[in-house]
C-alpha cells in the first residue's frame, strides 16, 4: 500500500488547485458553495496537499466534456503553469470521460471530491475491516471510470488519488477488479459475521450501548477520551478517527454502559463509502441511545446537523432516541450560542470541563434509566434479585417477612431484553 504524504513526513507537499462548479441546481438547493470549497480545502490539507488557489465557475449545467467549459479549462491550465500546481481537485464528482478530457486539456492530475475522501480513508484505516472496506469502496468507484483514468494511472510520483489499491491494481482490467471486489465482499462478510456475533453477545448480556455520531471533526473522539480515558487519536483534522472504538463508561449511579465512537459524516459522503462502511455504521443503528455531537463553533452547524440526520435516516437509525450534544461551546460566539435550540433532549458542553462531563453523564443516565417501578420478590430468589439490579438502578430496598420490596428506576432497553421474568412480581402503583 502506498504511504500518504502526511505519513511519510515528506518535505514537499503536492500542489493543487481547487475547482468548484456552481450550477442552477446548487443555487436552488440552498447549500453554500463557498463553505463546500472551504471544506474541500480542509480535506486537501488532511490528505497532505498544499492548496495554491481556488477557481469558481458558474454554469447552468455541467459541461459534458470538461465539466467547467473549454474557456475555464484554459484558464485553469494557465494558472497551473503560473503557480506550479500539478493537480486539480474538483469539488464535485466527475465521470470517467470528463477526467480523461480534463487531463488532456490541463495536463494535470485530476481528482474529484469522492476520490479525495476515499484517499484520506485509505491513509487512516488501521484495522483489517477498515482496510478491506476502503479498498472495496475505491475499487467500486474506479470500476466504471477505468476508461477515464488515463494519465492518472501512468503518472509517476504517486500522491493523492493512488493510495489504497496502489498502482498495480489500478492497471489491471475490469475482470480482475471485479474478481477482487467479489473477494473483498466475501472477506467482509466473514468480518461482519464476527461483529454481529459480538453484538448478539452484548445484547444477550443486557449491555446498554450508546453511540457517538456527528459531523467529522465535531469532537466525538475528544468526548470519548474525556469520558472514558480511552487512548484514541484526537486531532484537529477531518476524519482523524476512522475505525470505531468502544469503551466502558461508568454512569453516576455506578451502572456501566458501552460508549462507541463512530466515523464522522460529511456532506456528499460517497455512496460507495456508505455502502462499504454500512456494517461499521450500523453500530449507530444497534445503539440504545445516540449522542449527536454538533460543533457549536462551526458557521455551518445547522447544515452539518442535517447531513448527519440524513445519513442516519439512510442507515435506518433515524428514529433512535437521541441526545443533541452542542460541543465546543467555549469556541462558539455569543451569537452562535444564542441561536442554539434548547429542550430536554439537548445539552451544551465543553469536553475539557469536568462539570460539563458530569452533566453529560447524568443526561445519558436520565435517558437510559426510565420510570420507577416496584417489585415484590421472594427473599429466597437470589436470581431474581440479581436480575433486578441488572435491569435498572435500585433506589430503595426493604424486607417484609419472606419478601424483598424493591423500588427500581428501570432501564427500558434492559427490561425489554432480559427482564420478562420480573413482570410477575411487579407491584401495581
């Protein structure tokens, strides 16, 4: 596998021009093209690329041949010759034919937003599952575009757009790539089977699962580390953490739950990537509670929040109980803080303030531990007494001759999974 620029510590970074096309469709959608380009610049920096300049083009619809039009293509080439840029990174997805035509017109390496994101994932994946998923996504993206990647496949020097499968695989024909895709899917099915087995064991054991979800760089990994003292990478870059990490979290009542950090979302997340990482992202779907982390300091937090909700909906986790966590409140302006929505399902935190972390633990506990119930069980039934402690927090215990009277704050999920045997002993209020 080819090393990425930020892994090798190379002194000379690849120089690139960023190109964005603003169409009538984009204007009508209400999205902010400027913010999208700024995000593309952050992605480029994460990939170890030096951004030289940005070119914006307005067209009613994309040009079928060169995407941005012949005149704009000539302008980009002139700017590249003037600045020494060797790569053009487009903010939108390109077809194979457009890549080929742009290579000929610009005499540069052509990368689109999807390929850049896949490239970053290739550099970040560490576990076997993550590596397999990234390669599957890259090959799925590459297969229909083989005819378009002419010079890209033969250019020496590597850099962005060539990590993961590597040059040798990129030069193979469609049949070999299809065979590799089939093999990757087979291997991932085995990995997924193991993951499902672990999930089933946790479910049978009555383990409560809480998943951190949110836009990339919202601070999910920081919260996981601060709440559980987990040894996870925390970095001010997009997709700093790729592989999911689960740690035990002890709530104020002493109850222990499983807290999982999932991969961050981003607008226009490649469909191939969502499909490849579905097994990993399904951790959110299996959770009893989602902590949707929002970067309060981001001027695009409303749009980012919507993107996360859309991806969760696509994964079938749209209706999950959710606590909205406004993070980085110390970095947000007074105006931004005044515009935050409130309510019982929201909380504002600074991940480095212990009092805020305690409030977050209490908020998690409030949503996991539900209504109060009363049980009257035989004192001789130690198994039932132990079960009561597993399905909730015992807030009061009394003895009445041969009976135990227990007042319990129930965990609805635990009660539904393992507490059926207690229903006979529940006392009506």
